[in-house]
């Protein structure tokens, strides 16, 4: 079956089978490099995407459910000034996540920075903790995300503008 969806702001038409997961399609047919499939159970968070404005593990979503959706991956943020500021700040502080969880945590951080709803520190800690890795203190990372969010109020715009 051919499905249409929006991937990082561009319309995509992809042929999918009922056996494929969203992660399979995004990696294998769309060339997305920022997501990885390790656990295939949603636990590791390394396959995290933003689907219709919410973070979800793409390994748990049947590919056909991408139909009509708006999907964002870390690639959608990489040329964004706020993303570049985030990476520089985290690196400067010595809390840039490790190569195993970096893409997922940075995607989640950008989701928290750019979403229009209020984000409290405890919310950010809880949400960033959904990507389990001991490389970075989650509370410190969450506090920096909240600080950058405050520095860039214009960053809380629709993802279509990123």
C-alpha cells in the first residue's frame, strides 16, 4: 500500500507492507539516520520521533499509521540556531549525551524547547528520563533545556517553521 505523510516538512509517498514498522520505513525507505532500532520494544528510546506533535518510539508504530501524519526527526532541527545553541551549551557544560542516546535526547530536548505548552523542570526530567542512559545527569540536562527554552521564547513556534 502506498501512504503519504509529511517528513520533516516534505511530503513523502512510500510503499509499505503490513509487516513494516515506522522505524523500518523511516530508516530504510526515507534515509533517516538519526533513529536507531535496538530494543524493538520502545524501551531504549533510540527510535524516538515526533508524530503529530508528540514523541513516540517509531519501533512500536505500524508503518501504515504514518499515513497522513506529520513526522519530525532530529534531521528537522539540525540547521536550527536553537539546536546549535543547545549542542554548544551541553558540550561546554560537559553534559552532551553519549553517542548511544544523543540523537534521541537531543530530539526530546528540542521537542521540549519548541512546544508551545508550559514545561516545568519536573516535566522535563520525567520526559527526558524516558530515554534510559546513565551518560548524563537527567536533572542537569532538563534544567539546561528549561533555561534555553527561556532564552528563546520565539523557539516555541510551530514545527513547520523550523
